[in-house]
């Protein structure tokens, strides 16, 4: 019953197999190898609009590096107060950009055009304030909730009207595309997104993240930014081939669809229990549910693993994440444990 | 005839096999998995003195992060003018530390106590100058030349007398230990080294580097530095297991001994040719040789791959690097080509 | 009717006279002159506890530099969301420190121990989050409201319990001391403050700010930080002598008492008018009052100068600041204009 | 006999008088006052080409801020190894820019097109190296030696051919213009200079430096850079009026001519003494002379003040700087002391 995170999962066998196949002979270093080049081309082909792709090793580096190309050091980055870049990256965005993060509130980790506009109105004092330069959203949000293509478009338009750029943290972008049953570009270039950080690690890879620039001018000196940040991998073929396998035959989509389906099943099982209280719309691969503390303790004792997102006196907010590796059996085992303890309670 | 670099080699099969074996079931993220913990313990056991080990993905990140824990932002880092940190990391050390690099001359990439002392004498103007905080050397140097344990000790003592710390860039540390037939700690803790960046990538791994702090106080807040730099890997087991396999049964030593032996063979073959001129003592896995331009062009045409370190009108300085993957056949093929063209010339 | 800010005022004649007297002969550069040394000593004598003083040219530099000595780059600085460091310094604190600002809400710009504790509780995820390192308050706040010695002490204790330091932005510190009729040290060293940025510019000087470290270890390498930030003044005597004159015969206190008294008078005149609505307790030299838009426009047309802190449809929040230069006549002229337009309204 | 530096001099009475006159009534803060605006206009009128001027408080800040607008963080700044930005600013340029300083050798602190070209040739490894972005020279150099308009032009052309910008550290720019008897713009805009930091402090002001952008695009967001660096002065009128007085009736030129003349006289007196050895062409207001150690000690004992630039066993290299305040009497007193001790020796 592993619902701690989608990064506790192993790598998908197809991806590991591809790495093994790539492990033959010599290959030029620092991204000049054929696998990296193929990965970049496949990533660029994943979208309809013109785009430049760069591979890096972690999601934090992907976000911070993308942002560093989007804002001057005297800029401001507007984001949700619960955004990963604001709460879980130990200041990496400030470090890489030199800029200031400006946190905004919003339900389920989402920003709205009205909320952004309200915040921007406070930036009217010229050089005394940073220049709002980037609007950054996570799709899905850290609460697993989606922005539709129209919602992304509206925020992109708003950003551009204010001479800002739109960044999307897509650590779970595959889950968003799978959930919305849309073309990847509907949430990216076509929607006005300027830069997307696209995660494969949480969705079947070992360690593979990409920065994608739809505003291609941002890509021009990005190789130097990546090198300067210690993110240019010498044996890059092992990064590249992960993306090659991930994109081949839409493996990424298959894995994301599965993870989302498991979350739906898990959610259904929780909804069936009166004591549990779904806290957030279940739209991708994450379920947030309030559980009575006693029930929570009983589940943990039985071996259920998940993250306590928040704690109150009598209850805890559980975050349960499904991955490509989650099985129906695991979900049903959890449901059985749930039922048993609710009945007992 | 692949002598371009030791990072064009593939990963050693044992390391890839270990990754495959690690790819089962769930594992805690961000370094709390068993493989990472075992890797850290094995790394710490590789040395006799007390040490703390941290895994990262690239050598540039390892160097820059290690340095960031060793100098205040108003500090100075003395290094050889040809040091990798000064010439090939696109300013990463300045970025991660905020400090100033102070390049020094020296034969074959080596610094001497006398040269360092002379440079330090110029730092006498208080707050107008940065505070010399770190002495950084590469062992072996970027020219493949060694510092003996005694030489490291002398520089460590000098650094400490001046309230500075000693950093060793050990991208090819295994080759140094293999060449000197000493205990790893003879070039590290026992020699007074405060921090070592230890590379496995060039010596058989896919992508695995470590930062080792012999001055353990430097390790206290290093986890936050690593995270802030985007170097905390979520599925860290795939980093950890590489080191586990690399250290098991001294695979690292076996591979380094082989690479060094291949370089010796290559050097012998070049020495036998009057037209070629060995430029630097061949002490590890690299050979630097001046070749007449015509000979160079003929070799390249035959498929020999190596790096032109410097070019003059009538000759080029070739850098030929051997790796764990270099075969005797490759070296002899190169020797044959050499002989043919010299004879023809 | 100049109430725009206390930095639109001229310098006090005594301070200008002192500068003129200092303008004779040669003096050592970079702070080694007698005036700077006397200023440092007088500043240190202003407080009872052991303290180190450093002169700089602007309040933004004073804040950002003080903070840079108090937090590691992976640290967090908790402050009020309306703090000058968060809203009006164009990201200088992030630039100088590399750290992250963490804004908190609170009435009238004030933080409470309960509010700080609540925010700190969210920092429990180790290296994924910055390390809370500094608690920064403004005394008086940007709304002109005071922390009493006991309130400062409570926040200092809380900070120290959490291994944090307390910084006080004292751009208007003189006004606070004057208002509370206490010893300067009651709001500084004795209250547990670790660093204070003390402004003289708004209170009679031309351009003179100081950083004071009550935790003297913070001072050790501060000269290099100041130089590296471009804040070491070569003809420092002109900075030093301003503080000498400002501190001599408690000129600073006299000027601050006057400014506070003028604000009280202004407040009384506004309170007498039903249409005006005092928005914030008037405790120092600033008055915040809601004015009907029509009244506001009429006053501006008559030449009244003040800052519109916030605007609503039918009313504006006026910030009126008194300085050492504000005269009773000015206040009464404003009161007369007010009365006339209210009567007419 | 004060020859320590031109910043040990007082401010010129005309400049102090102007400050006193400016000290009346209220003035808008942060550079919106009439004096600052007039200073900016006068500075812009000092040159023939289009230029934007910004006032700051120190030369180090002026240099570091100007450079920060000229290079991306992954850039390189080529400068002389003895340049003030490389040796005497405690890393401020690295701090403000994030970039890397690349020191070059050259006689008397001067760079030559050939030397710069040679160094640029080493930048051919793409993203592994910083991108050469700025060429920075000091005119006059730290050794008091001049670049002629033609020499500046040649370096500007070279920089521009390599997609770099030319920065001039003009801490003593007035002395250069006075010495070359040329129009200020001959050494600035007309010569292809992109940014000039112009110092008034060493030439009669209290504390007044300017950043001038001849490539006016660099000025667009400079106000935010200045504010973020803590260099936007609230009572800016006191900065502005210094420049107004300094530029009025060419006071700057008169003072610089005088300082240069005093250095020529001093040089002549030293040349007359066989024991002294002029080490550097005396072209502006500085004299470098080798003195036997005994003679040096005797002069110091008599009260002569100057800086020991370098020391050898039997002799010292004395740097003697003249300022607007240096009198013929002072120089002759020094000459007399010199003669006495040489005669005695």
C-alpha cells in the first residue's frame, strides 16, 4: 500500500531496457550523443508549436533553470503560495534567478486571472519594487488539480499583457494531459505557455527532466546556464535514452492514464466510507482525504504509506499518490483495511 | 581508436547490472533509500579518517557545491589557471560560492607551496581584497600529473596555516590512487584534505559523483546546499547503487589500473616514434603529445579520436585519454596507424 | 504642507555645519579618519550593551547588508508582508543574502509571537525548505506603530529559541525611542536584538545610516561584506561627522520628539473632522487617515502633499509624515484647509 | 606632504557651498529633485553623444553596477590583472554581475588589442566556458597611464567585433581628459565606449560617482539595478548638487589640471635625484618611483605620506598621488626633504 509519492516507484522496465541497450561503445559527451539528440527531437515533436528542449537531472533544477532564463535578477515571479518552487525547493529559484518570489493564495493550489490581476495592481512604485516578470503555475497543481487549456490560455494572455512570461511546472504534466484527454500542446505552446518543465521521473523514468522553451529566444544561451548550474551531464546518453523510451509508443501516456485511474479507484473507495472526507477534487493521480486520527493510525499500523499533508487535533489530511507502479490489488488492499477499521470504529 | 575522453566510454556492465537489480519495488525518495545509505557508508569506509559523503550528478556540481561550503561569499579560491573549475565550468564555482577565483600559474597544472605563498603575500590590504579561503587542486591535474601524499600534505599545511581549507577536485581520483599504489586516504583525510570531490562517472559509472567532507563540520548544512542547487535526486537509489557496485570488490581500482596501464602502453608506442613528442609526464590515464600537423591529420583521417589541446603552426598538442573501456587492440591499432604514417612521412 | 515623507526634508543646520567644519585638510580614507571613528564610538556608547557600528549610505543597503551577515544563503527571513525589506527594496535583501523572504500578515505591520510560531510550524521538512534564520521587524513599523521593549524581547526570545536571530529595521528608530520615552538600548541590545539598522537620514542627516551588531560575532567579517557591496565610502569623514553631530547633545532625540509631536497635532486636527477617519494608532511621526475622495482632491489642489497609501472607490488612505522640519504652521494650514473643505462638503 | 591618495583630500569649497545652498526646504526623494535632474542633464551635456547618467555613492558600486548591466551571469569580464575591479573591490564585480573576471597582463596596467585577441582565442569551447561579454579598462590606469582616444577606439572596435561591450573605469577620468587636452567624449562615446563610470570624489567632491551609458539600451532597467544594490539615495539632492557644482564653469577640469601639474612638478623633483627612479611614465596625477629603503624611511620619518606599492629588499616602489588640494609648497617641501636625505646619504 505505497501511496507516499510517485517518486518512490521504480523505473518502468522499458526505460531500464533502453538504458541497457544504450550502454554499448563510445558516445560523444555533454549531450552531443545520438540518444540525447533523438530525445530532444522527440520532445520537440511532442508539441505542435516550435520548441527547444534541454535535458536536466532534477525537477528543482529544471524549474530554477527555466525561471533563470525568464526573469532578470530585479524581477518578480508570481506563484501560488503552495507552489513547489515556493515551498519545497529550499530557495533554488531565488538562487538561480536572483529574483523575488511573490506568493499568492488560491484554492487547491490554483491561481486565477482575477487574483493575479489584484496582486499586479500593487506593483506601481517603479524601481522600489521588483518588476513582475514571470507568472508560474503548476499543472496539475501540488493538490493534483488541473488547469484546462482555456485556463492556461487566460493566464498566458494576462501575463503577456503585463509584459510577463508564463512558466508551467509540469512535474506531473503527463498526468494532466492524460486527465484532460487533450494534445500536450493544448496545455503548452498553443495555450501561450513560454516555458514548461516536463518531468518524466515521477512517471516511469529513473531520473529525467526536461526544460522546454516555446518562446525559443529563451533557449539561445540556455546551454551556458545549464552548464553553469552543474546540470550538463557528461554521459548524457543515459538521460537521453530515458526520454526516447518514455516517448516511444506513448509510454508516458499509458503510464499516466494508469496512475490517474488508480487514483480514481482509490478515491471511489474512500468516498464509500463516511468517516473519510475527500478534501480536493480528484483529477489526476493524487487523492487528498481527511481521515479521523484513529483511522489514520490504524491504517499506518497495517502498513499503509502516505504523506500527512496537514494535521489537526482529531484528524489528518492524507495525501495518497498513485504511480505507474500502483496496482489495483494495492488499492483494494487499502480499501479492505479501510473498511475493516471503519466497521470496527 | 577512442581517446577523446574517459567520459565517452559506456558504463561498466557490473554497474548497469546493479542498477537493474535495484529497480524493484518502492524505495523512499531523496536519498533515504537503502542504496544511497549503503553508498554513503561504503564511501566513508573507503577512507580511514572520519568523513561525510554526499551524492550528486555531475562533477561541476560536485566541485561548485563543495566549494560553496568552504568559502564565504567574500572569500577567494586559489587554483591553477588551468584548473577545471577555472576554465571548464562556465563560472559555476563563482555562481555557487559568490566568491572570487584567483588563478595561479604552474607546470603541468600543479601548484607548489612556494607559488601559493607568493600569491598569498599579495593579500595584505584588508577589506579591499577578498579573504583567501580555499586552496583548490586537481589530483591528478588536468594534465594527468600527480600530487604525491607528501605534496598534498604540504599544501594542506600551508592552507591551514593561512586559515584556508584545501579542496581536491578528484574527477579522476581513482586514477591517482591506482597510479600511486597508495591508500585512498593517503591523498585525502590523512593528507589534510578538507573536501574531496570524487568522480565515478569517468571511471565506469553512468553518472555518479560524490562530495566528501573530511572536515565534517562542513557537512552540517550541506543537505540544504545540495537541495538548493537542484542536486538532490528524488529516485536517489539509482545514484546510490552505482557507487555500491563501483566500490564493491574494488571495481573502481581495477578499472583505474586498467586505464592507467593503457595510457602507459600508448605512451610507449608514441615514445617509439621520433616525430611524436611526449609533452607531459604520463602518470595516470592521459597522454599529451606534440604531433606534426600532417601526422595528426593522417591519424584523424584514419579514425583516431582525441582532443587538440593546443595548436601551433606546424604541430598540435594531442590529448589522448584512456578509460576502463580502452582495449590493448585499440592502442595497438593506433600504434600501427602511427607507424605507417611516420614511415610514409 | 509637506507630508509626503520624512526624507523630503532638508538636513538639519547643525549637521551641515559639522560637515563644513570637517572639510579641512587631509583625512585617511575608507573609514580610518577621526570622524568615522568618533561616530562609531558614539553610536556604540548610545547603547548599554556591547555593540559594533558600521556606517553606510542608504537604508536599503543597511538592511540588506545586516541581513547578509545573519543568514546563510539557504536561510529564510521571516518578516511582515508590508515590511520595507519585502515591498520597497526591489529585492535587495534577496540579492545581498541569497536567502528567501517569508512574508507574514499582521495588523499595522506588526508581527506577534503567536503568528511567528504558527509560520515556523510549517518548517518541518528538512532540506526541502530553507532554514528559518532571521526574524526581521521594523520598529516603528511601516505604519508608524511601535513594538514596546517587552514585545521586542518576546520576539527575540522566540527567535533565539528557534536558533534564529532578530533584526530590527530602525529607519525611524529615533522616533520609536522618542515615543516610548525609553533608553535606546531598551529596544535594542537589552531587548535581545541581534542587529539594528539605524537611520539618521529621515531624522535630520543628509545621508547617514548605520548597521549595529549587538551579537558582535556578526561584525567580524562585516568590513569585507560592506566593501563587496560598494558601501565603503572613501571620504568617510563626511558620513562620520553626520553621526557625530546627530548624536551630540541628543540632537537625534530632539528632532524625533518634534516630528512625533507634529504628528500628534496633525492627528488631533484630523480627528476633529468627522469625514476623516484615523486608520492606524498614531504613535510616532506618521498619520494614516481615510479621506473621502472629494476632500482628498480638494486638499491636493490646495497644495497639500502626502502619499496615497491605498485607494478605494470613494475614499483614499492618506499617509501623512511629519519630520524635524515640519512646523506647527504647516499643520495648522492643513487643518484650516481641511476645515474649509469639510464645511463646504 | 600628503601624497597617500587623492581621496584623502577634502571637498572643494565650491562644492560644499553648493550643498549648503541646496539645504533649503523640501525636495522630492529618490532622485526626483531638481538638483539630481540638473546633474544628470549636465553630465549628459558633458558628452556629445547620446548618454544616460545615474548617480551613485562609491566607485566600487559604480563599476560593479555598470558591469551588471553589461554582462549576463554566464559572461566573462576581461580586465587587466591590476585593475581596481580585480584587486581592490573585494569581489564586488563578481557579486553584482554573477560573472567571471578574466585577468590579463600588460605594462603599466594597460591592455593592448593584441593581448586581448590572444586571450579571446582561448574561448572556443562553447558552453564549457563563460561567454566573453565585457572588456573593462581603467583610463587612466591604476598606474596613472593613459589610453589615447585612438587606443580606446581600437579596443572598442575589437570588443564590438567579438560581440562584447567596452567599459571604462573612470575613477580619475577628469585627470585623463585634462592630460590629453581632449574633449571628454573623445575618450567616451565618440571612441565607442559603451559605459563609463565617472568619479568626482577623488577630484573635489565629498562623495559623488556616476554611471554613464553611451549604449543607452543599457540604461532601461538600470534604476531597478541601482535600487536593488542599495544605491538609490533618498535625499539625492545632496548627490546631485555636487555634480552640478563640479561641472559648473568646468571646475572638474581646473582641479584635474592642477593635480596633474603637481604630479609633473613632483616627478621633476624626483627625476633630479639620482637615487630615485621613476618607474612609470607620469601622465596624470600619480608618480611611481623606486626609492632606496633608507631614503624612504627618512622621508616617512619627516612626515611624508604615500603608499608603498611594492617592496623589495633594498628599495620600495612609492606611489605619490596629487590632488586638487596639493600645493606647490607641499611638493617643494618634499623635494627639500628629498634633497637633504640624498645629500646626507
